[in-house]
C-alpha cells in the first residue's frame, strides 16, 4: 500500500488467495458464487475473479450501465 499503513482486512484476505491451493480456491469460488468454478479457468484467473468478487461485495459492483 502506498501510504505505508497496514492493509485492510480485505486486502490481507485477497493477498492470501495466492497461498491457497487449487482445491481451496475452487471452494472459495463456490462459497462466493454459489456454484462450481468452470474447470477451464486457470489458477491465476480464479484468483483474479475471486478477488474482484470480494471487492465488489465489500465496496459495490459496477453499475449495469
């Protein structure tokens, strides 16, 4: 973080996604989306989409417009 302040709980949680194994990422996906993650998604994409979803839930998603 640029301010030198400790990260928020959400930032820490997102940073820890990189420590999860693939099955744990898939469990996290299921918890967030209510369905299984698509099998073809790479680990990197799973992490990014999960992080986006966590932020959208915390701060609000993009408007449909």
